[in-house]
């Protein structure tokens, strides 16, 4: 049976004509942490886009996996710290460039890392929310690799994201919704000239085929390989249990942070429903964020930043060890399989020898 998404695929010759037939295509999943980026990435992966070999394993906060290239995630954390930020810096937008020579060095490192992780991948799939706020850097990397980009940006209610971050990191809701706004503003601002689509997270869980049709229409191209088998696998993992921390409550109750996030969320919700919201709303939100940054950044304690850096280093170490353990387990599994084949061959040879002796 052909999946519904495949039957209803759009035909956009204009977009396809703009891309060289031989162009190597990369899918970028951008947006805020805990906003559905993992679910979107798994869907795209099952539909034919390809992750690198080294991805961050799941844990108690995301049992089905994060699908983030852990080496790229560590690099991004280092680059954020180099500019005095971190992944949870609520003022991480706009992008903070370094001195020209330093920026060139980071860019060269990123190019080498991407080449190592995706060298043999035909259709790269990259999901690390940190790329969102570092996209001005990564755009140079993608251009150097000759990639045609297609962006998918999930939209989830900021209070749902706040609930998830409260459980995982202990963040207060005011911090989480402001962090959500910074990431989402970055995702929108840095992709205006790229093929992109905003995907409603709840709509994805209830009707992923409809959202795939929207993704393909926005990109002007079908997903690489959305087969009937892939559709069955997507049905299996996009279960209602993924809808944790639904967006309950009013953002306005959180004061100015909630009001800023509410205005931005209204824009993204409309965009994810196929509408054409007024860009002035995002301009106001970005201006408000910049005003608060100028007021509050001098008050941020360096001790707090140091503690944040230590927490990040602990998480990085854990991710590195878990990934190394997964690689070791995979290597052992391969060796055991090879030994099993070897011993089976020995058993077969012994049996054949016994038969030959009996016949003689």
C-alpha cells in the first residue's frame, strides 16, 4: 500500500528548476530544544535523509533518542562559550561574531568536522538546536560543502517547552519561554532566504502525513525515500505519548517574558498553519529582547556563568562517554557475530570430516 503522503505529493517545478540536478541536498532541523526537533528528525531519517554515524543516545528525558551528532554538539557548545554564551543563554540571539581571525579558525574547524561526520552521506540530516543560534557560522560551512539546504522548524507552545525544561534542567518558566523566543527568532531570521517550513508539533503527532505534504510543498521536492515501510515505522514512533507537557496556562501571567513569547508564538503558530503573519510582530519581539539584554546583561554574575559552563562540561562528558560506550558495544556485537560465523564454519568442517571418515 502506498502511503498517503506519497500519493498526495506536490509538484513544484519552479523550486526544482532553481536547484542544480546534481546538487547535494541537506536537511536542517532548526528551533528550540524540547520543541519536537527529535520527532521531526526521526521522521526525516525514516524518509531517507541520513544522520552521521555518531549520534547522541537517548536517556530518561528522551528515550527514543536525540539524533544529535554529539561531536558537532560539543563543538557548538565550545563556540557558544567562546563568545561568552551557552546553549541556555536567553540572549543568544542575535549571533555574536568573534574577531575575524578567530571566526575563520572556528569556521575551518566546523568545515573539517562536518566533512568527517558526513563525508559518505548522500543526503545529510543535521539536527542540533545549537546550530539554530549559530547558523551564520554554519551557513559558511554548508556553502563550502556545496549543499542545497532545506529547513524544517517545529513549532511547539513555549509553555510545553518550559514544562519539559523544568523537569529536565530545573529552569523556571520565565527563563524557558524567553529562551524559546531567542531560538525561534534566530530560526526565522537566519532562514529567510532558504526553502523552509514551520511545522506544528501537535499537528505532526495527529496527522504527520498532512505535515509531510506541507514540508514537500514548501521545499518544492519530495522527501528522499518515503516508502510504505517507512510510513509504518513513522506511525509506530509518532505516538500520543510524545505529547508531554501540553501548553497549558497563559503566557501573560509570566510578565514581560511571557508577553514577549506570546507575541512571537502567535506569529509562529500562524506560519505553521500555512498563514502569512505580519513580520512586524517578530521585529517587536526581537527589539524587546535586545532592550532587555542591554538592561540585564551587565547584572549577570560571572559565577553563574562559570557554574553553567561546569554543568555543560558534565553533560558533554556524559554524552561523550555514552557515545563511546555505544560504539564499543556495536564493535563487540560485530566481533561476536564474526566469531559465531567462524565457529559455525569450524563445526561444519568437523561434521564434514566426520562424515568423510565414516564413509572411508
